[in-house]
């Protein structure tokens, strides 16, 4: 077991065009979180005491705050992913919490919330972004890497 600090983390965000992804320094990410959750399925049993329980569906959600925006009024593909429903594109989010610790690579992310907090003269304006992995049924966990990439 190792103690890992945020200085060892790497986070990359890109669109689904195959273009290179930008790292956390480019986006000026101030915080990042991932939540892995599995529900429980419950069924009443006829003529029995108690209920039948089994594993429910898996979900992966996350959030991040960014302090850098698209330059010169350029289009932010993160905001576009939320607004443009005709686009049907995914966001790729990958990274690791340390060089030998948990790594993640998700190719089916959808932005679900984009909140901009405009700062005063002494406060940085930032965007708080929530996302969800849309294909959690494809997730595997092998050798410290959790991913929905099947290619």
C-alpha cells in the first residue's frame, strides 16, 4: 500500500475525433473525482421469508473543475457535448492517480452538467463539469486499469 498525493496524478480529456487529448495542466483542473457505484437488485420471493438479492448495474460518474476555457471565443467541446444533442459524440477521459496506482480510460463519457462560476477581481472564474460513463456494461478491471475501451 502506498500513499499517493495529487502531484502524482495525470488526467487527460479529449473528444472522440481521435485527436490527441489535453492534460490537466492545459485545462487547469483544480479538482477531479470519480465515483464507482453498483446497485442491488431485489425480488420478493413467493412463499418465502425474505427477498432475493443480486448485483445491480454498475455506474461510473465523475466531476472536475477547470479554470481555462476555449481561447478567443473558440468552441469548448465539453460544453458542446452537453448542448448539441445531434452531435452524439463522446468525451474521452483517462488518467491515473499515480505512476503505479489505479489508472482509468473511459471512451464513452457524456457531459451531464456544466456550471460556470464567474469570479470577482480576486477570484478565478471556473467551470464545474459533471460527466457519466454511458457504456458501463463494457467496463473491465485488469492489472490496475479500469476501462470501457474494448478495441
